[in-house]
C-alpha cells in the first residue's frame, strides 16, 4: 500500500434518485473526516460534464491517487469514471464505485434514516477497498472469433446474417427440424399486409447460402462453460431420418398408417408421422415425428430415392465461440390448463394462431376458414382480446402483438366475407408501434365493431352457434351476442424453458422472459458480458 494515500470521495444526488431518499450533503459531512479522504464533495449528477470536470480538477489540485464515487451501479458508469482517471494520468483501476442507488436509495425508499446509515457503511467499505487497490495493466487474451446464435426464428436469422456479414463465422442452433420460428405459421403480417413467406423466405435463403453460417437444426444447446470471448458450447443434434436425397414427393406420408391430430386445430389439421413441417422452410425435406412413429417401415419401402433411415440417432458436438445471441422467441399462450380451457374446448372457438393457419393458402385448409361445426356461410364473429395477458392472476404483462393480430385478422375476414359482422371485445386497444394505429382506423372504417368489456361466459347453442355473455363497460350493462366463431387473441409466454436459462445462468424477470441489462440503455444485452 502506498504510504501517502489521498482519496477523493464524490457523492452523487442522481437527481432525486438518491437525494430523494438520503441526504448526500449529510453523507459528505459524515465522510469528510474518514481516514485518507483528502477531498469530499457531492454533485447533482456526478457523471455529467460538470461533475467530471470537478473531479479532474481535484485530482490535479489535491494530487489525488485514489477516487471513490458513491453513485449508481458500476455497470452503468464504471467505464466512464475509469476513462476519467486515465485522462487525468491516474491508473484507471485506482477507482471504486459505491452503489448507493440500486443497493440503497432504490431499495430503502421508505426508511430514509436507515438508508442514510447504510450509505455511510457502503462508503466506508468502498474507502477500505480502494486503499488496497494497486495499478493494473490491461492484458490482451486470445478470443474465439465465432458467434453462437440460439434460435432460428426471424430474430435469430437476422442476427446470424448480420454477424456473418460483419466477417465473423456463426453457428446457428435451432431446436425444431426447420428454420423460421413463428413466421412459418403466419399468413399476412401486420402492419403492411405482406405475406410472412415473402418476408421470411429471402432471409432464410440468405442465411442458408451464407458460407460463414453453419446451421444445426433439430439441435439443442446442452452445456455452456467459459466466459466472454471463450465459451465452450455443447450441442446435441437429432440426426435426420430423412436425408438430403428427399425430393418431397410425399409418397412416404401417403403410406404412413399413423395419424397425428394437429396440436390445436384438432379435426382440421392432422398429419402422418412423417411430414413436411413447413413447405417453404429450410431444410426442405420430410421429417419423422419420433414420438408417434411406430417404426413400421412403410415409408422406407415407399420412398423412391431411399432417403429414409429409421436408424438415425443423436450426435453430440463441442465447439468454441466468443459470444452468444439468445433468440429463442416465445410460445403462444395455450388456453389449455387456464381459465379459458372450457371456452377453448367448444366447437367454434379458435385462437388467433389457429385462425392464422386457416387464413393461410399454404395452411391445412388451403386458406378456407373452416372448423368443426362451421356454418355454410360465416356470418357473426367475435374476437376476445387479452387472452392470457394482463390477468389479475397469471401473466400480468401486455403481450403487445395480440391487438394488431386481431385487427389484421378481422380485416382479412372482412375482405373475404364483406357481409360478416365482426365484434372485438377489448379492454384497451394497444396499437403502440409505428403504423399499427392505422390498422385500428382501417378496421373501424371497414365496419368492425368494438365493445369495451369483459366476456363472462361462452356456451354452445344446441343447434349450433355460440352464446357470448359480456359486461359492457362503456354503458355499464350486460351484453349478449350469438356468433358462429369466437377467436381468442392469445398472448405470448416465454419460449425458452427452464433448461436454457439454467445452462446460460441468465436471470429472468417476474414475467419469465430474459432480463435485459437495462430496459432503456441496454435493451438488447443481458447482464452477462458476451451474451446478447
Ligand atoms: C398469432 C400471431 C400472429 C402474429 N402476427 C404477426 C404479424 O402479422 N406481424 C409481425 O410482425 N409479428 C406477428 N406476430 C409476432 C411474431 O410472430 C414474432 O414477433 C416473431 O415471430 C418473433 O421472432 P423471434 O425470432 O424472436 O421468435 P420466434 O419466431 O418464436 O422464433 C424463435 C425460434 O427459437 C427456437 N428455439 C426456442 N427455444 C430454443 C432452444 N432452446 N434452442 C434452440 N432453438 C430454440 C424456436 O424453435 C423458434 O424457431 C404474431 C404472433 C402471433 C402469436
Ligand atoms: S416408419 Fe414411421 S413414419 Fe414411416 S410409415 Fe411407419 S409410422 Fe410412418
Ligand atoms: S396487445 Fe392488446 S390484446 Fe394483447 S395483451 Fe396487450 S392490450 Fe391485451
């Protein structure tokens, strides 16, 4: 330790973030006489130009050789103040940040006196630590110039392409047998009505054709160790039972004796145990559903190019990457297991995900909007918003895509069936992004009706059709309607599962989605360096 320690101590108000709870003036007064403190000041915003200039002046004037900043989290401004020390000629590691905002004023808002005492204790600890600090030199360590992207939906594809175009090789790991994510299940997209296929296909093609991108579909990350610049990743790949020779003639599916009902569109969407997950998606070949396949071998015998082998197992591989992008997206809210389950079980009740599939000419009904119990001519349709979102119990957040999805689908129905009467039951219409509000205007202009209220019950009429009972909040009266089709506008739930969270040791918020490093300043970064 240097014998002549001269520490500059700076306490920040952070506007009222800190000063609204404890008194920086009092803290300075109490810290003034602490050992080795040569100068002690408070500032409205220590990170401001004026705040930094004052510290710089003090370093020279008082010949300071250590600095302690009592302010916000080091994650926010440690780099700023290290640069300042460097500029002054001091070694940047002779700095200590004391977090009296996140660790004190923000968490002790209702106990000002205790917060004041705690802040002093934190400052004492910071001073004790900085007394032991010694100059450090930055070292360069070799790093792996390869990135891992987890998730091959629109976000993962875009990330992989941008990184690869920047000159860094990428390994893209997708859990499903094909790339594309939710975009494979969409028809027309809000806000401009482009087909999802037209948006996702060029992106997918660019990724597939890029020489710098290695694609591992039907694969999952099972282990990650190491640190920023040098991660070792373990991936388990389910090897395809249908090889590249497959030219999608479909003879295998035609002979397969197994029928697997569609997850949601039971009775409408059924497939064999060997199937084409999405006709346009990469890799463009049939896939064997291992869970339902009975290994009867009919498809192997029917395949004219011997592309099928029911023996294919799994393979594990390890490789190094320097950084990781997590783009695992979401899963649509499933009404099964929730208070919506009895409604969802009624014939004539679909989710927006189902309707998206039915409206799609590439979907199971080739674009015909039909469902069990559908009338010959669709006359009355109701959409219910906020299903699985903004719940008093359950998911409290707004999913944000269900309002524009319902508006887009209502407009598409109106376009196809101008006579159809559509009523949207809503709590609030949240068309928050650029161009989304125009959808709302267009829907009203097209004659879509809006009722602000709570849907309380849906029951089936014996002869067909549904009775929908609601409470109209605008007029404070009960409201009743008879409709052919009810569409539940389902929200989003986290799609990453606990597994990946544990492997990456990434924190999640109360809603279960990965936490951003800072909601405003670092909305795309996680708290772990090197993982985005
Ligand atoms: C009914 C409905 C309609 C919509 N309509 C529109 C629209 O019209 N316009 C619009 O802009 N948006 C629309 N959206 C929203 C849109 O689907 C999403 O914004 C978009 O899909 C998000 O892309 P993503 O890549 O983040 O996630 P996803 O599309 O969910 O892709 C994530 C990918 O990660 C994979 N994955 C998950 N976990 C793992 C893992 N552990 N390992 C490897 N891979 C993993 C998944 O299999 C998936 O392929 C709609 C959403 C819904 C539900
Ligand atoms: S082996 Fe499996 S996929 Fe092939 S026909 Fe039989 S059940 Fe279907
Ligand atoms: S986007 Fe609309 S429907 Fe979805 S949760 Fe938010 S307010 Fe409800």
